[in-house]
C-alpha cells in the first residue's frame, strides 16, 4: 500500500469510527503497526488536520482541511443516514463500507450543530432478517467491468441447475430484499439475460470492450420491456 493510500485510509477511519477511537483500532483498520500509526497521525497533523488525543486515550478529528464545508437540512441528514444504513442488507460488504466512508466524509464537513443531528438521527431502517445467499465471485471484478464496459466470461448455474459458460457484456446491477441480479447482453444467445449473481460460480475478465454501447444497450432493453407491458385502455 502506498503512503498516500495509507494516509487516506487512516483519515477515512478517523472520520467513520466513533470518537475517540483508539490507536489499536486505527492500526487494525489501516493494516499497520501502532508505531507506524503514530507516525501517520503526526504526518496528518503536519498536513493541517486537527486531530485531538494521544496514545492511550484515543483520537478525534476536530477539523478536516481536506474537505470543504457543507450544509444540509435536518431531513436531508436523516435521509442520508437512512440510505446508507440500508446498504448493509444488500449482500455486498465492500459497497456497504464505501457508503459508510462516504457518509463519514460528509458528516466531517458539517457545522457542529448538524454533526450532532447526524449523531442523533431519529430514523432507522429495519428489515426482518432473511436468508440470502452471498456472491461467490469477486464483486470488485464485476464492478470494474461495469464501469469500464468490458466483457466477462462466467460459469453460470441456472435455476434448473444447468451449467453453462458464456461471455457477457455486463450492463447493470439491481438489488431487492432477496436477490442480487445482473443485467447483461449474452454473447452466446445474442440477447439480453438477467443472471442471479449468487449463481455465478466463476467470473474472469473477458477480452472485449463494448464501450460506448452500454447506455444504448440499456435504452434498447428498457424500450423492449416497455413494449411488452399492457397498454392503458
């Protein structure tokens, strides 16, 4: 991990974790020794970050020079907290963590009174726990292929437990309470298909770029879906 990445990860951890956060917890979050952590805290302070606390007591970020000040209404703060809390039920731990990090950055830029509003948000998302199979593939590969508009080669087990290997152009992910679905253009069938992500047994990067066709393909799929819907009489 580069020094810059390490310092960014440390700042994210200080923003996100309840203050004061111990050096041991920060070292675990950033994957460094406590001795290295103390040096990194000193580096951040030298760069202008106001970090209160010391070894044995814990640390709190009182001013973050890297982020411009922002302002939200109390309802907007509640909406952000509610939305991010819902990510934990989607079955993608990295996505949930990214939402928490982003929210921590936002809260770090709020005026003190609005920061207290975020700490004492009154709205909570409750969903009854349901069995939900998690993906067995590397979700980072899938997300990167979506962003880069690059093909993937997958081994897929359909709902009838029939296995196939195919190249696909990934177009978008969708989430529900019970499912994580991938919309793709299947090169084997030369048509659109929706795949249950937990039933993808293996995934590798393909060698085909379909940029800049992703948006056009999505529009085509949406138009085809609409054409099958009953028309109002």
